[in-house]
């Protein structure tokens, strides 16, 4: 049996869930997991349904027949084959903790993605990437060549068929044009502090202020720097006994975890844009299981 998931967004009204459930039953499909959210503030309805096609209905047939229901309710919808891994391009600079964590998670099957390329403006991780049998692209970025560099980046994305770009501590600001072209398809990670510290050495600033919580935020990239819709966040507690270097190490750990969880949610089609926010549904049973260890 082929397993699919259906994602739906539309204006809220009566009968949506019943129409979807009836459609799937009539097409020989068995629902295995379902999540929904009705945003009373915006009047928008969001739903994600996992199901097994028990009588051979394929994706093309489901999409064609469901179009009638979608038109009736004004839905934006998509069917996804859960066996197909999302193609991802990772971009990194000189901090490799997130990159290395993602390489490991993908290798053991804990992330349902295929890394089709790694792009960097430095050569630090070429050997690591190539040793994982992944194409490595060195694209130098300067003020003078930025438009050409971004064109080269987009060529890698297009040629590889990537559906998502992950900024795994890529220390370059993307142009407004690139953000628009890849809207909803670029995920970034950055540290978070309570209170917030900007500029050089934020960890040292946090240490000097006696911060007790540091964390990380993963979000979609928009033209507004670090202000895109948030997908995932987490924090770790700090005490007076930790040094500034401890802050950095703990920060790197939480960044890696938060970025991986954000990618997992996106790749499993659990994230829905809702204005400046997101709706993120819980993972389906079994979706975190790894194919192998080591």
C-alpha cells in the first residue's frame, strides 16, 4: 500500500472534515493520522491527513478527483507520497555543528530528506561533504559579485531539483529577490537570548548580563532579516557557574536540535504558513524512527 498525506488550507466553514473523510473512504483509502486547526482570528482552516491507499488509487487520480471538492470549498491542497524524500540544499559558512548534525541524521534515516548539494562560501567542509557522497559547491560571495553568486546558488538549486534550502549557519544575507523566489522554502537557524543581544559576541554579552536562558529559533527566511515566520524554538538553562565558552557550546547544541526539528516538520508537510505565523502539527506516529543506527 502506498502512503500519502493530504494538506489543505481554506476559509473555515462547515463540512470540510466530512467531505475529506468521505472522499478518502470512497477512493479506498484508510486514514491513519489526522490533525486540524481552525484559526478563529483569521478565519482560516488547516488540515493534514495521513492515509494508506488500500485499493490502488494513485496520486494523479486522487489529485484529479479531489479538485472538485477543492473548488467547492476554495481549498489550496496538495497530495504527497510519504515514501518520496524531499530534496534539500544545505548552505553553510564556517560553523559546522548544524551541518554535521544534519549529515548524521540523514545518514541514519532520522530525517526524511535527501541532501542533494552543500553550498559554502568557504572550503572548510568540502572533505566532510564529499566523504558523505554529496556534491560540494564553493561559491565565494563579495559585495561586488553578490548578484552573480546568488545566480550560481539558484542554478545549483534548480539543477538539483531541490525543494528546500537550509541555512545551516550560512553567514551571508540573502537578497530580497532570492527571498521572494524561494518564499516558504528557505529555513534559517539563529541563537536566541532572553533578553536579546545584537552585534558582536552575543554570548559574551549574555554572560556579562547573567542570562539564565539561551536558545535557538528556526524560521522561514523573508526579506526582513531574522523576522520570518517561526517554525521551531527551544531553550537551555544556564547558571552562574557556566563560562562564556560553555554558553557557546550549549548554544550550538540547541541550534542543531531546533534546526533538525524544523526541517523534519517541513519535510513531513506539517508546517502551514498563517500570515506572519505558522501552524505546525504534531508528527505522525513512527515518523521519527530511524532506518539504522551509526
